[in-house]
């Protein structure tokens, strides 16, 4: 797919699915790696994601685009609010 085709598909998505696709595309993550990410695997300062037990059961570090950092922060804020509400 060309960059333009990928951009058109991403524009059709919204919310968490769009964030996941941007992370997959921008960081080169596999779907299984993305769904296993944990908060402590994301380093916002260095713009890095630590992939644990990836292909070949190896850990690796990859970067993520700075354009998705605000989206990740927003997502984590929403998830934290939901978690706090569940605990209450």
C-alpha cells in the first residue's frame, strides 16, 4: 500500500482502533506485540516502545512517531479514569 492509501484508511478510523493502527504503522509493531503493550513499556521521553517476548521470544526496542504521543497520553488518561471509576 502507498502512504496515501494508508492515510486514507487511517482517516476512516477513530478512537482506540485508530491509535493502534497508527502505532502499528509508525513503530513497525506486530498486532500481537501491540495488544500486549503495558504502560511501563512506553517511554515518552525517548519516544520508545519496549516490545517484550516478540518474534523469536526476544525483547526489542523500537521508536514511535512523536505525532502519536498526545494520542497515547489521552488514551492513558481515559483508561486511568475508567480504572479509578471501577475501583470506586
